């Protein structure tokens, strides 16, 4: 995968899947803006790791649920790199709970970050992409958005909505040389899953035909594929990186 000269913005890039995506894009030659909203130290480290791969990279704090901050994130990339070619909407949160116990605040918070945040960033990034008649937008959905999960009505709604929104925007932007695709991870090994009990892990593995958790790098490889020239005729698609869960 050769992304030399491309300029990428990755939301939620400071840890987990976002970190792996930043490093995969940098390894392929893309300059990277590492967006974060929490830990500046983690995002700065990812940016440093990207620079060590020979590309330009910097961290930028923005709460993508705020449209102004989303605009400023894209503006920062434009100012530093002169353009945006790749947008990866990875920022996301969970506020799990059964329907009867889920508060309005927890429902709204998840939709605000996971779905509205991607909308704000796509709207901001598509303007320069349309002018240059090239762009790659990759939205990180979830297998939960395809098959649901008890206790995650808000999260499933946000991730299913992301798929529908991606397909709609893909139809709007295809004529301008901009593709919009989704990567839908299954259960990926992260700091969160590392903290699960053995019993819970065994239950999860029983739902995965591949009988193992995925790696963040495997998700990042799918993102890098969609970002490349080879994927130029793919748009409005959902690629499941889930060990077969969504079959």
C-alpha cells in the first residue's frame, strides 16, 4: 500500500484501533493528524511514533460532537499539510445499559460522538476533498451495528446509523472522486477486552467462528486498503473485520 503524499485525519487516534490506524497510514507514507479528546500524552506519543516512520504528524485536540471543533480539526490539517485526502472517523464511546435503565443522557452522548461526530467531520472534510476531486472517507462502524447486542441499544443505533449515513454520502460524493466506506470490527483485543474475565472471554469466543479476538492492526489494514488507490472503485461498502461473526 502506497499512500505517499496523502494527508490523513484520524479521529480518536490516541489509542486502540485509532492508534493502529494512524501507524498503518504513516507506515504507508501518509501524513497524519492524530485527533484526541482525552489524553494528550497518548496522542502526542502516537504522533511521535508516526514521525519516526518518516512522515509529518501532529496531535490535535477536538471534541468532534461539537461542529465548530470538527471544523477546526480539518482547518488544522489544511493549514499544516495543505489539504486532506483521507478522513477516518474512529472516535467513539460506549455508555452501556439495558433499555429500561438507559438514561437520556447516556443515549444522547453515544449518538453525539459516534454518529453526529462523524457527520460533522465528513461535512468539514468533504469541502476540500470536492475541490481537489479526490478523497477517501472511512468510517469505523461495528459488528454490533449489523447484528445488535443486548445492553447496547445506543451504541448499536449509532453504528447502524453510521452505515446508513455512509451509504447516503457515498452516493452524494462518488461523482467527485470521493469514496465513503465502513469498516465494521468485531471483538478486537484492546485494553478494554484485556480486562474481561476469563468466563466472559470464553463466551465471546463462542460467538466468533474464527475462535479468537481480532487485533487492532487487522482493522487498520482494512482501513489502509480503503484509503489506497486500489480501492478507488469501492464506495458505500461495509467490510467486516470480525472473524465471521456477521455471516
